[in-house]
C-alpha cells in the first residue's frame, strides 16, 4: 500500500497533531459547556487518531521493506 507523500503528510498531521488536540480540547471544555456524550466523542477521536497512525505506519513499513524504493 503506497500513500502519496502529500497524503502521507496530511494523514500524519491529522493523526499525530489534529485529532489528539481536538480530543483534548473537547474533554477540557465539555464539562463547562455541558456537551453531551463527551466521553464517547473523545474516545472516538482518539480511536480515529490511532487508526490513522496505524495506517501510515503500515505504509511506512512497506516503504522501508522495499528498500525505500518507489514501486
């Protein structure tokens, strides 16, 4: 599975920076604003971040398994 560099960079940013930051933000403001199901929302965002991380990790492993060569 090869992900183009631009998509890889976006997915990496989303999985490692954006989703965890949004999850933290929601968990912080939810009690103040009374956001319903905040725990479920935060858990879902963290699960999505993990999924994205695994997918880009698989792509990276495949890349290095092939000696870093383009297919």
